[in-house]
C-alpha cells in the first residue's frame, strides 16, 4: 500500500516507521525536503521511504494521514477537495 503522511515532525515520521515495518511504501509530506530529520529518515529506511511536498504526498497515497500542525490542516482539505478525492483519509 502507498501511504502519504502529511507532516515531518516526530508524529509523522513515527507513523511512517510503523507503515514501513508493515511493508508499505511511505511518502512524507513536508514544507522542506532538505530538513535534516527528513533526510536522515529517508536514508535509514531506503527506497520505500521518500519525501515531497504536501501536495505530492497527498496525491501519492492510497491512504493519507494528516500529522500536521492544526494551522496547515484546513489548507490540506481545500487542496484535497479540489485535486485528490481518490484516497482514504
């Protein structure tokens, strides 16, 4: 399964680890793919772990998990309604 996780903080990365352990492919959505913790996370988990923008991660996932600060959450829903609508939230 492809999982898009919106948020590259501790919660988002920990959820990603859990899905990777189950054999899923995970794309972390972040405002900055060059963040040290994101780069380290990708290096640790290999090809099944990637990162991109929030929009890329939302479009990627069969399942999308929102692990953002509340301030970004309404923006995601506006994007989802306009562009995605094909994944499980």
